[in-house]
C-alpha cells in the first residue's frame, strides 16, 4: 500500500501549496509545483503508518493507545517546527456511565486570516490495527505538514489529528468546531484525509454531508476543493476520481 499514501500525500501537499482558489491553476505555473513532489518520501509516510498501526496498534476511543498515538502525532509536528496544542475532552459512549477521555492534536501554519483545516482521525475501530483507517490518513497529513514546514502558504493551515471519530459524542471534530466559536467563519475549507492507503481506487469527495452506502452519497455543499484536487491530480497523472462522477 506504499503507492497510495504517497499519491494521496503528494496531492494533499500540492493542494495546500496551490492554496484554495476559485479557479484551477494555470498549467504554466506548475513546473515549480511538480518539483515539490520530490519533497515527499514514501518511506517516511510508511514509517508513520507502521508507528501507529504496528508499534501502537489498535487505537479505540479512550484507550491508552489512542493517547499514545496523539502523543506521537504531537511529537512529529513539533519536530517539524510547529507549535502544538493538545485539546482534551470528555466523550460520552453509548452503554457506559463514565465518559471516555480523548484529545485533538492541533497545530497551525500561519498565513492570512482565512484558514484551511487539514484533518485525519487518530482513533481506530475495535477490530484490526487501523492501518488503512486511519493511520494512512494521519501519515499523509504528517508528511504534508513536514513537506510544507518551510514553504510560505497563502492561507493559514491548521493540521488537526482528531480523536473520537469512530464512536462517542461529541466527536473530536464536533468538539474542535465548537471550540472555534465565531472563528469558524474564517475556515474556508476542510480536507479530511481518511483511509487513503486501502481500496482499489482513489477518490476525492466533496459535500456538506454523506449518507451511508458504498460508495457514500454526498449531498450539498461546495465542491471547488474537490474540483481543484481532481485538476491537480489529472495534471500529475495521478488516477484520482470522484463518485458521483
Ligand atoms: Zn476513518
């Protein structure tokens, strides 16, 4: 599964580098962008996957393993030069009286007053080691954060490892949004990196909400980030698609 996290990371980093714009980038400017792909090392991406899914293993909500994974992410981001905030919160879990404790790991790269949130969930389901879902997404996020550490970006980019995605309420994402308060108005896009290391195809989705089913049906919301991602992927010859097409 080496190739897919690499492709996903490269696309993510490029998307952030280009910055969310309302029109696709002109083809001519992309020589510099393509050079950027050399900044991402497949082995470094896979090291994150192994650290999370093999060394730490399954990371269900509220476990010591979820906490260790959060610490791993915080340490990695700090090693790239980012200031890191760990946002701890209580999560209600169906069938349990006592809430579980989870945490979001937040760092930001300063740009202008508009923010793009890049997120990947830290926790995993009870079954399996969570290599694809979602060590691969965290690995892509970390590798992009590393590759972009010394690159000037137009917009502020918040890299967030989210706790409590698989179960519980509030989710880490809910808690993060609430914590932003009116600052949510400054967030112009959120890129959720999930399960980028497994499956037959590589997809980019956009929309306000998704219903169940495989593939999920996505309804409403702007699609320009997805469209930009697809344009960049096509330019790079990366086989990304979307459903519905
Ligand atoms: Zn997931």
